[in-house]
C-alpha cells in the first residue's frame, strides 16, 4: 500500500514544503526536492536552568537533527526546489560549512551541479567531508567568508548560476518553518524568548518572519522577543561596524559583514529583543555543559545561544517562569576536532583487567566528587 504523506491521518512526516505549503511560495508545479527535513525535536532542559540559578522553562530546538545536520536544510529544500522549477543546472554558495553541506546534498538529489566557496582552513571537518562526498565542486578561497560571498555575487554576474545563500529569499522562506514548528510543539503558543546564534543573520530574519506570519494568521496571540548572540571576535551587529578580520572558535559564525544585517536589527527592535555577544570561553563552556548535563551535542556556534542564556541568567534578565527556546543550529558531530580539543582526553590502559579496574575505580570516584561538590 502506498502511503499518502499528504493525508492528515498519515503519521509520516513529508518535509517542510509539503507540510507548510500554504505558507510557502510553491505551486502544484514546483518539483519538491526534499530529504524530509524539519520536524526536529524541541527538547526540554533537565539541568541547565538549575545550574544557571534561574527558574525558567528552557527548551532546545535541536536543528542538528536535520538530514545534513543543520538548520540550513529547511531553506535549502525550498531554494533547490525553486531552482529546479526555474530550470537551473548549477547552484553556487559561499559558506562557513553548513550551507555548503546542505547545498551539496540537495543539489545532488536534484541532479544539479553545486559549487561551494569556503574559507580555506576555516571550516569544520564534518562539513567539508559532506560537501566533498555529495560531489560538490569545492573551492577553498584564501580569504574569509565575507570574501567568499563577495566572489559568489560576482560569479553570478558572469555565469548562469543560482545563488543559494540566504540572500536568496527562498532560503528565508524555508527557514521560517522553524518558528511554525516551535509554536505547534509548545501547544499553540510562541516562547517568551527566542534565543539563537547570529552569523550572516538569515536565520534570525527567517524566524522573526515565521512568528509574524503565525501571529497575523491568528495561530498565536503574541510574539516572542528575539535574542541573538554573536561571538565576541565576530560581532559586527553588536559593535555597529563591519569586522574585517573576524575571529572565533565557532567557525560557522565567523562572519564580519552579515548579508541580512538590517533585517536582523529590525527583528531585534520590532520584537523588543537584543543582539549581544559571548566570548569563545563562554561558548566552549556552554557546549560542554550542554553535552555533559543535557545529553545534547551541538556545534560551537549553536552553543553560543546557550552561552547567551547563561549570561542573561547571571544578569537576572529572565522573569520567573519565562519560556525560553534556544536554537541549536548544528550537530556537534560536524566539528569533531573542536570537541576532542576541549573535552577530557580518553584514558589508556594495558589489556589487563586489574589495570582497567584500577583506572575505572579512580575515574568514577573523580566523577562523583565532581558532581557533588
Ligand atoms: C551552526 O554555512 O553562514 O545567522 O555559510 O552554520 O543565518 O548565518 C552558517 C551559519 C548559526 C548562523 N549556526 O546563522 C554558512 C553559514 C550554525 C551555522 C549560523 C550558521 P545565520
């Protein structure tokens, strides 16, 4: 029997285009190129609010559970589907890693050629592996992300290619579905605070658009405050000026001149929110806390949102009982080198039961002391 994925009785998730087509710029003629992205878990925190000393209802929207391991798939399914509808043969993007992984995957499904420009030596291994495996033409640029994006814009003037960066409006349209899911997962309400990392600023733009659409359609009766965090060495929006040499361990958001700068500021101001910065140390600490107390492994850029919640908690920012959703934009497995660099090194033992027991007994004792200070 064939499963009718459009049937309201079907439990099968059809991907974000089929699920939310009435809110998206698609028609019956749009070919749907999907890996069944979306429907990611909204995981309630079990430990971090207590650890941060606050009484809030905290959730993690784990976008690392998308097919290529990041939120980019929501926008990419639509951007590639529309490119296919328009007859594009070649798609191109600049990327700090996740966009290139997603573009390469969806383009391969659509039978298109993808070309990705990445800052040489500055993208996480997992992301590079993905772009290579999906058969993208991978070009490592001697420059940063901002240089890559500038080159992509220039390239599109010279060749008939479709740009699938978030300057492509279909990317924003697809990504706004993250807001729809959150409202539905919270039982028909938005969070009070929506916290996320900000790099090129497409995502904060998209989420804000999604919430506003649900609000104007009467599906929710209020709007959240949008709270963005940039890495301190790459915080152009916070500082109010372009950063020529952005620096941060969170390579995904190592961006000095965000394309959606203006709409990010609009999302902040219209929602009564904030865009602030967190240091690399705060990001690293938050990434470890998230993994070791919540069982959720997110990449460094994603942990910027959790570092931000910790920072605002210290300042007494959140009212008691506030509902806070943190977007965990990418999976921790994307950047194994960074994880191995910051986590405790594995122990080594001879292949002897006494040696193993001795080692384990000491390690377990140390863990117990650590968790009961
Ligand atoms: C994990 O892949 O810009 O503010 O080229 O990969 O919408 O840019 C990635 C960005 C946050 C920032 N978290 O989102 C790219 C790219 C992760 C990311 C961001 C990115 P935007």
